[in-house]
């Protein structure tokens, strides 16, 4: 064998071994994964869920004439806050019973008063305390006055309760939130369905006694 052929064969052997070694090293160390730029990790998107206020619907079926034993005279309004009911005393031991919404914990009012004024689609004047409380709790500014209408919280009618000549700031009024009837959600006032405050507004007399228990 010529010296030249011998050298070529030796060079070919060296090259083949080098390629094999490189392939083996690549298999052992996984060069492609070790030194290639990794894909950025996929971040899970944070799902922000809106708070949903679940409103339990009212089970109230409507006003009804019921037997009612009292020494109070006809025309007196008696509100039983624990029973969520308002009774308009009538003759012959009967009363018209209306379902109502009452003041939530810390806002309920009890006592005796009389109706000094009645209003049709009344305007609403939030008290200073109410406006301050709403701003502190919800960062929402209440207006000083809301005109009467279907969106007004006082609803279709209102009876204004006074003790002597002093306005108690409590009302018997309608509501644009029928689901609140039978529950304690108001800021102390007594609320009825709009169609029923219209009925009570017709029946109740200026000067009538109102007892809230």
C-alpha cells in the first residue's frame, strides 16, 4: 500500500470517529435543548370575577283583609317590623294587611308618630348622614335631591311621619325594588310595593296615628 493511500485511510478513520463522537455527545447532553433559547413560560391569565349581589326574591303575595284585634281606632297604622307587615286598622275587628320592607340592622326605628303630610311621586332628599355614609362605604356621592319618578327610591307615594311638629325623617313609601318587600334592607323607612302604597295613600288620613313596633 502506498504511503499516500495509507495517510488518506487514516484521515478518513479520524473524521468518521469525530463525527460519531459528536453525535454521541449530542445525544448525551442534548445540545439542542441545553443551548437553544427556551420558549417563555405561559402565564395563566388571572380571571377577575365580578361580585354579584344575589337578591332573594320576595315571597309576598299581596295585601289582604285579615281579622285584627286591637284597641286602636280605625284609621290607625300599625307596623310590625318583626312580621314585616303593616296593618291599617278598619272597623269590625278587621285590618288591611300589607307586606313591607323595614330598616336593616342598626337603622330600624320604632315608636309612635302621626301622618302630617302625604305626597304623590315624592322627591327624595338624602340626609347628610346618608350622603356621608354612602361616600365612605362606596365612594358614591348622593345628590342632595332626586326628583320624583319611577327611578326614585321613595316610589309612587309617601306618608311623612312627625312627632308633634318635628319631622322624624322616617317615611312610609313605595319602592322601585319589589324584591325588598319582606326583608330588612332600608335605612329605617317602611316601604311597600308601589301599587300598594298608592292604595294605602288613598285610605290613610292626615293626622292618623302610626305605631311602629
